[in-house]
């Protein structure tokens, strides 16, 4: 009888606890050739690491930013749904590999989960001078700009969503405040790259932030097909001038889509 067959007979909470214990014992850490340090401390983080560092699903957008930096630009990056920071670390690694100095980058990392925020701060602080590039902003992004709402967070903090219909089985309910990006981000400046992975609230975000999107040069979205009308999303982005679409990855239930100006 195989281990995989036995695992299917075990209750899901037991499997989750066993996975957490295994990753706690393994304590997977690595320092890249650029000096950027990585940790993979859960099954969810293993998925994020593979999506971002192995499959490179955001690399096309980051390479476009590197092209901007080959000129005289400094760049502003907005990371919506920063989680524990793998996207930011990928940017640091790729910019460092390209010989770009830290003083030419600013990153605003937006994240609602208190647990993720603690890990995000800790991991960013380990990155030497690159840590000075990052401003961490706690808060929800989605259906509105102000007030407080409940969101649903999975057991390992991998999925944080405002949508009850989209919550992970066994998710806990947490209250958090919305962040008004029009106030939290530098006003009037171009946003050279916006990454949006907010677990189903992407359409609500673009509806609320048309003026901000007019300042965005490159946007990359993880789109959750079950809860996001892709044609409506494309329409809203095109209205802000982000009319050129490239599908980077399509996994059936989600896709990563890059939007740029003509």
C-alpha cells in the first residue's frame, strides 16, 4: 500500500499538521549568488517559490522594468498581495544580477495578514541594502478604499481573500482595515510596475483605482477565473491605457496576465 494512498485516508487537518511539522524540521534556507536569502517554511511557500523563482511567472514584467532601468529611470514598484515577499525578493535578485544598484528602486508592499506582515518584515530585513528600498503597508485592497472588513485566511496564510465563496476550507476569519492606495503611494508619480495577486478581488481593485491605473506603465495580474470576469477586467484596464495583454501562464483556474501600453 503506497504512502499516497494512505495519505488520502487521513483527515485533511492531520495532513496539514504533518506538512507544517515537516517544513519546520527541514527549515529550508538558501542564499542566492546575488546574496539574496530565501526561506521556504510551508507547503504554500513551496508553491510560491516554484511559481516565482522556478517558473518565473513574473519575470517578463521584471525584465521590462530592467529595460527601463537601463536608461536614466529610477523605478517605483507596487506589490499588491505581498504575502511573505517572494515577488520582492525575485526583483532584488534579478536587478542585482543585472548590476542595478539599490538606490534606483522603490517597492511598496501591501499585505493584510498580520502573520504574513511579520514574516515579510523579517525576510526583507535580511536582504542588506535592498531592505531600504521597501515600504511595507498593512491593509486590504479590493471592494472599497476605507473602513474595516473581514477576510478569510487559510491555515498557512497562503490564501487571504475577501470573498467568502472563495475561502480555503478551514480558513479563519480576521478583521483588517482597507488601505487607500491613492494616499499610501507617492502621488502624481508613475508606477512603473504593479503586481496584483489579491485572491479574487482583482476586478474590485481596478474598479476603485482607475486614476492610479492611468499612472501604471506595466501591470501583471494573477487572475482567479471563478470569481473574476476577465473580459470586464480587460475592459477596465484598457480604459486606463493598459490595452496590450499577454497571457504568461494559464493553469485553467488561474492565469498570470501581463498588461502594457500600446
